[in-house]
């Protein structure tokens, strides 16, 4: 069976730029699984959760740093009260016996 060139269906020509729509046209024939409002609220919720988690971790790190600093300050204060003449003294670290 042979077909003539006129029997073969031709593709429609591509639409001209002026024929195309410049507005959003939703797809037809499908059901949306999520509404736009639900996605927006979910996205904001995730962002707030990440932000609050980051702030909480920064707060914990700052608190741990404050504890370490307080401990070191206390140790230094105790050392200076016990022997103030030997701490940071040039004779204590650099005496050569002369």
C-alpha cells in the first residue's frame, strides 16, 4: 500500500510570537495535588524552623563559650591571689641566675 504525498498528515506550523499567550495558563486535565496557599505556608514554616534551629544552636554555643570563659577567669583570679609576685613576672620566666 502506497500513500501519495497529499495523504500524509502535515504538522501544523509553529505559532507566531504574536499568537502565543503571555499570561499563565494552568494545565488542563489534571488534578492539583497541593494548593498554592498550602505550599506557601509550608515553605514559610520550614524557613522559620531552620532559622529558629540555627538561633538555638548559636545560643547553646554562646552559653558554652561563656562557661569556658568564666572558668578560665576564675582560674586566673585564683592564681593571682595565691602568688601575685610570680605571675607575669619577668624574673619568674626569664631568670638566668645573673
